[in-house]
């Protein structure tokens, strides 16, 4: 009897749309004999929004018979628009912006209470709760310096306004198994905030890893281990 084909990981980046965000995780997965495809999104295109992002990801999924779709942060808005693809066996959201049906990425912040949650976590840590977003403080605080330099030297990527304001075509969460991974040291989306959102919107309790918002850069090996524990053919 022929064994089913192994899964391919298709990796959706967060804001900025850079496939390079996933480079360490891709290396880890390939060392395990997996195929991993990091998708570059057209984030700099002022006319591209969620439907266009979903089309790019769907094209990356098309050649593969069994796919685990992994989405970082803002990528959680794109993943459910692709999860109806017949190849997708599992969706994994990492430090995600879990969307409600029809909710835009621009409306998500106030609707979820993100601002107060981030401020409360900063105050609890002895940081200024009123400080603006700082890449070094909020995102790269636990990422190795050489990895940070590589990502920031590449420009970091900018997200066009379209993805935040154009309508979200999501009408219901797809009937695909979904897991959530939370960085317990995430300063931008605090772990308590993520837990609440995952339970309220997905009925899922997240699995936690040590590390901040950019787990694929700060904890690529533990993240790969966790993904492999989820893989449908493992």
C-alpha cells in the first residue's frame, strides 16, 4: 500500500510580506526532510489587499498534494481565505491577528482591545505603557543581533494601506483543523491577550513557546519541533 505524500509547509509572512522572515525555519524544516515554501506577498503594492494576497498563497499551495499552512501575525487574515484549498490539511497561526468574519485588519486593533492589553503588559514589565511601537523593543528584543541586522538591512518591508481598509471577504472560519502558537514573551501581542482571542474567536487554546513576536527568528528550532508534532503524517 502506497504511503500518503509527505506534507509541505507553506509559510505566510506578517506585515511587510517578506519571505525572508521564514529563512531560519525553512532551514530547520528542510533539515528534517520537509519541503517548506516561504511566500512573498505583494505588500508594497498599493492596490493589493487580502484577495490578492490569498491568490498568491493559493498559487504556492497548488503544486503540493498535502499542505500545512503556517501564518505569522497579520498573515492570519490571509490563511483562512486559502484554507478551503483541497490540499490544506492544517492551519497553524503564530502570534496571530485572529480575524472575525468580515473584520478588516484596520478595525481589528480596537475591536480586540489590543492597545490596552499591550499597555498593561508593558507597565507590568516596567516599560513605558504609553511608548509608541519600537522595532527593537517590541519585535527584535530576543532576536540574535546578526539575524536582526539581516532583516532590517533588507528594508524590513512596508505594508500598503489597502490591506487594512479594503473589505475582508472572510464569512466564516473554514472547517480545517487550526492550531495557535503563542510566544509567551511577546511584547506586541501579549500572551494573555492572544489566549483570550484564540479562545473567543476559534475555540482554541494556544500552545506556547518561549520567545517574542518573531518566533521564526528567535526560536526556529522549537517552532519547527512544534510544527512537526502537528504534521498530519508524523
